[in-house]
């Protein structure tokens, strides 16, 4: 049970993080740099391993990444992905079709293989190398969506392919993570057949969840909104029911072994083509003012600056280069051929560079299982964070001429 003593320090810690993060975001946006960069940087500087760990509050550091704060972090991700789904109808997914599938699959295979082999070359054993490769394989949907929405390109042809590919990428990344957990338990490589079965099962489950959202969710939410008491309508029954559906579908996804955020995305897609979409978008847009900086500032707060001196700088630079170029090659090159457009193809590659929640989960599994030591963990955390900094710069620069015309 959460007591008042547990909650109040956490709320103070969140305010300590989020208010400067919003200021950082505005400053960065003023200089035409993505707000995400400002949010993450604020987290690095004010997190528990920096100023947040030095300033006391009730005999404890003012910022502690406890269960309450990490739960709020996950809730923020669910709301952000639900909002993203509201911009993409089922028709958009069908239209993206095989192109998103190719980009998503190649976006997992190329980083996984390259991350593994480069790590082996640096002398890491095969289990550490597999986890590093897996951490590089899954794109952060939240990062991709947030940047596209900032520059208002989420409905472009390449934006549609990018977001749907990122969703598939996330599901595949979770399937790889499932295989890694088996690998750690057995201390042996899983068979190709078992990995293929896991991947097929996870994609099938997500598609079933999506079908439920598309065909049932608008009717359910509309029925709730039309309940007789007029006071419910006045209090925003549609918005409340819609947001409840996001958490409901997130819970369903989690129950069947998927990342909750892909369930929230499916819920958003289910409502995107309904008559309720406009009202719900407006409502969720107001929530994002708080949850978006909260999500990214907590990502930055994971960085332990003290361990930077202990890192192998050469390995960090090389694995960061692998993280960036494996996505550009794995996702961007196929996109160039499929779209017959170099600029659009590269934009998809750039948008897939950012890693996030699944990558953190993957290296966290390695750390908790004793496969990683703290220095390797911090190195890969910094690589993940660097991709979050790099992605908006690459993507915004690729749209620079178009944005200047407006």
C-alpha cells in the first residue's frame, strides 16, 4: 500500500524534474531543436545521479526513481502512444502494408546482427553481445511519433510507414527480448524455430488486439457516452471512456505478454476513424502537456554521470555509430527502393534511429540477471540516450527546406 510519506516526496521529485524540463524544452524549441532533447537533458542534469541525488528532501535525495515514479513513467508512455494512435486509422495501416513490414523487420535484423558482431569483436562474451544487439534492435515509437507530431509530418506517406514500422519493430523487439530471457535461463542460444514461433505469435496477438479496437471500441465508447444521466455527458463521458479504453487495451496487451504501449496505440487506432476522434484528440492533447516531458525527463534521469570516466570511450563511439547507421541502412535503404524517393526513404531511416523503452527493458534484464556490469549498462544507456538526441536533429534537418517554405 502506498502511504502519504511515499507519495509526497515522489510528487516533489517529479515537480523538481518536470518544471525545469518544460523550460529546457521551450529553450531548445526556440533554437529550432526538438523539445525531446531539452526534456532528456534536464533529466540527465537533475536526475538522482546528478543534482537530484545531492539536494536533500526529508533526509532523502529529492529525486528517487522509485516504483511510483516508474509507474507514472509507464502511464505517460501509454497516454503518448494512445494519442499517436488517434492519428492513424486502420486504413492507414493497410495502405502502409508490406512497406512497413519490410522496414520493421529489417530494422530489427540489421541492428541485432551488427550490434552482436561488433560487441564480440570488442571481446565481450556471446551472451553480453546478444543483449547489446537486442537493445539496439527496437525503435522507440514514442520518440518517432513525438518528433513527427512536432513538425506536423505524422500524416505524410513516410510518416505513416515510419510509425507503423516502429510499432512492428517494437513487437519484434519484445519477441527478441522473450527469446533472450529464455537464453539467460538456459545459458544456451534458442533455436531459430522457437524465435520464429515467438515472433509470429506476438504479431498475431497484436493484430487481434487491433481488430478488437477497430471493430468494437468505437461502439463501446459511444454507448458509454450515450448513457441517460446528462451529468455524465457534461463531465466528459466520451473522453473518460476513451482514456479508459487506452489503459484497458494496454492491460490486455500486457496480459498476453506484449508491451502495454502497443495496446494503447491499437486503442488509439480503433478510435481514429470514429466520430469521437476530434474530441478525444483535443482532450489527450491537453494531457500531453504534462506526460510528454515527464516521460522523457525520466529517461534522462536514468543516466549515471559518475560512471562515464570508467567507460571504454572507443566502444561507446563505435556502438553508437552502429546504433545510428544500422537503422539508416536497415530501414532507410529498403525505403528508398520501395518509395523510389531518396529523401523520403532516408527520413524513415532517420526516424527509426531513436531507441527507448524496449531497449531500457532489455538491458535492465541483462543487469538484473548479472550478465551486465554497471559500466556496460551505463554505456548502453548513454548510447540509447544519444540516439534520442540524434534522431530529432536528423529528421528535422531532412525536412528543413519544406519547413522553411511554410
